C-alpha cells in the first residue's frame, strides 16, 4: 500500500466515525414528557397557596407548577423545561407556560407551542373539591 492509498483509507475511516457520532447525537432519545410522579393536596385557604385564588396566579410544589389560568381552569405541569431543565413560568397575558432561559413556550396541556424544546411538559390531573386541589400523576 502506498502513502496515497493509506491516507485515502484513513480519511474514509475518520469521516465514517465522525458521521456516525453526529447522527447518533442528533437523534431524539425520547418524545415522552417527563416529570416527577406526584400525589399531593393543596389547601386554597393556606396563605402559602394564596396565589391560586386569583386567575393568573401560580405556585411551585414538588417539581410541579400549579396555575389558575385566565380561563378559570387549574392546570398542573412539570416545572422543569424539557429543553435544559430551567424552571418555567405561567404567563397569564398569553395563557401559556414559558421558559425564560431559552424561550420555549408551552400550552396549558403541556404541548410545545414554540421551541427550542421539542418535548412537551408532563401534565398532571387536578381535581378541585371545595377549597382543596388534588394533584396527581
């Protein structure tokens, strides 16, 4: 084997390795929303939960953001953005959940409205009974 053949084969080998690394890194590993498994109750008469008495208010509890939307519904989603794990916020003026770190925007169902996040937020069941909210999922 001469020098030219050797360099050609080395170049092809290095190129193939680089291509496989890039393809492997660029594939999605999951499309399923993730978040903590929870089962807790919030007392709406408690001062710690008073933000949930006014539409547009929200609190964080056990890795979950619980919001009283401007449409009058209680919503609970995983509080960590699926892009890089930053804490999301509820934006009442848009009735959406927003990650201030990179601009991802989520619907109250947890689905992605705008990236860079490509995976939605885990959504939890919220049941209201009198002055109590039960969050489970």
